[in-house]
C-alpha cells in the first residue's frame, strides 16, 4: 500500500510540473527573441544577413522544451547573442515530421545550428543550461 501511495504521489507531482511549464510558454514565441517557423525563409535571411540558422525542435507538452525556453532562451545574455548572430526557427516535430526526419531529430528539445546553405555546424540534443548553451554559441 505504501509503494502505491508513493507511486501515485510521484505521478501527480510529474503531472503538476508538466502543467506548470506547459502553461508558461506556447511553442511559437519567447519574449525578447526573434523567432520564425519558416525554415526556407530563415535560410534565405541567414544568407542575405550572413547569419547562422538555429533550429529548435520541440513539441507540444514537452516539459524539457518549455524549461529550455524559460531557463535558456529567455536568458538576456543568450538572447543578445542569438538576436545578433542567428535566425531562430522553431520546428514542431509532430507538425513537421518531414523536417525532423531530414535533420535526424528523434527527441526534443534538440537544437541544430546550420550555415546559410543548410549544412549542420553543431547539434545540441536534450536540455542544457544557459551557461553551457552560451559556451556552445561561442563555437559558432
């Protein structure tokens, strides 16, 4: 009986945590960050402005995706670098499985940096904190 109560409590806690993060962000915007959902348009902008494309692969209901948006993409230091160096594209893997397959994305969050020709520079799979993400941004 005690194991059952602990298991029920754990499931309820996980559900509550998921609900809290899912309410905080929708998948189309992070305040302070310029975002598009048009991959081809992002590549064209990157080419004309000599920028890197950062593709963020996410999906509705992904707790770690919402945490990444809240903890990392909302960070002012991260935003300063991204808005200056990158064209940011969000791709929902459920709505665009063709794009996820093309870039070999199987889980979320997944972040890929591409040159303006669409060639992968760096891939970051899973959740990483702001400091680690800033170190990755230094490599591009």
